[in-house]
């Protein structure tokens, strides 16, 4: 049986950790594969966001897909006086 493209091990681990169903895991993986330049930061940020109360993986996937997702590595550093 063809499961479609292989899911990245980091995406699989993240989904396992937060009990994210296979359908959403595959969707998340597809979106993440289109963001190779920020993949590691995105995974790290997703892990933190999903650890928050009432986190919604569907909303996070949509933000990633539309380019609205801001990973921690892209956030400006606080200004130092």
C-alpha cells in the first residue's frame, strides 16, 4: 500500500508527541517540505506552540501554508540599549 510521500522523522516525532492524527501529520509534512530553509526552526517553534493550552495544529498548518507562520529563528531580537 502506498502511503504517499515519506514523512520526515522530525515531523513524525512531533506528531507522535502531541497525538496528532495521520491525516494532519501528512498535511503538516507536505507544508514543511516546502519550507526547507526554516525547517528546523519551524519544528522547534511548532513544538513550543503545540505545548501551549488549546493549541490548534490545523491553524498552525494553515499559517505555515500561507506564509503567516513566524518561527522563533525569524523573530527580531529585543533591542538592546
